[in-house]
C-alpha cells in the first residue's frame, strides 16, 4: 500500500502512528506511536508528536513544537513557532507522574502564537487567538483574544482573526468576510 503523505528523509515516523492523506512531515521531526494525525496537516521542522496525541484535519505546526500526551487539536488549528504545551502541573525529576497527564484541547480554528506556553488542563476555545509569548494559565473561551503573562483577554476575534467591535445590540462584524457575531453574557457566537 502506497503512503499518501510526505515524510522528509530526516524525520522519524514510528510504527503505529496513524497519518492521514496529504500530510507533510518536515526535517528532524518525530512522530511517535499511537498518535493520530488528520489529513492535510503540515508538521514543521523539529516537531515531536507524542503517543496519544490527536490532531484534526489541516493542523499547521510550525518549527520547534512538542505536542505531548494529553493534547488534542481540533481541525484547522495553528501552532506557532516554538510554542509550548505542558502535560504535568507539578513536574519533579525524581517523581514519576507518567499516566497522570492533564488534558488540553485546542478548539477548531484556534491560533497559538510563537513562543506561547499553554499550561496543561486549560482548554483553548474554537477560533481563540493566543498572542505570541502569552502564558495561558486558565481556560480560554471561543473567539477570545489573549496576550501577556499571565494571559489576559483583550477582546474578541472573528474566525478570520480580526478584532471584533460590538454595537449596542451586541453585534460585531468581521471586516474581511462580513460574518456577524453576537456577544451575549461574555460569550461570542457567530450568527451569520
């Protein structure tokens, strides 16, 4: 059976990894057993995908990212260069916490900027935008824009990543697509 994905000659793909069609795995990356990578993902240089990790379709992973056991990324997620996931809240070299990994889910269409850190156990909502260098220490709602250390919410973004401004009726419009969003009770939903 022919492989329907590309693996650079310096990359390592362990037996038991499940890889979808049209995936590209670049230089010096390591895909470990029992992970699932959806179709059309692009895995940059020096990336590690650990056992048990699940990546949806069209996930873009930039260089120098390690995705540890306990992480799930839904479709269309963007992981910026050198961003970091953790999977243990209180690591100690002398204490084995294997099997006690906290779970983190990154929602559909979310973007995590370069050098951001996601402390485990905190989900990232769909289409959220995590700014470069942010340190996420709590769950982030869908469409939220967060920056800083610790990450604080500055506002809301559209599915195309534009800042949303809401009128007196709580409606905001994406300047690129004219999609409409409603802000209600500190939650944003796309309405049109």
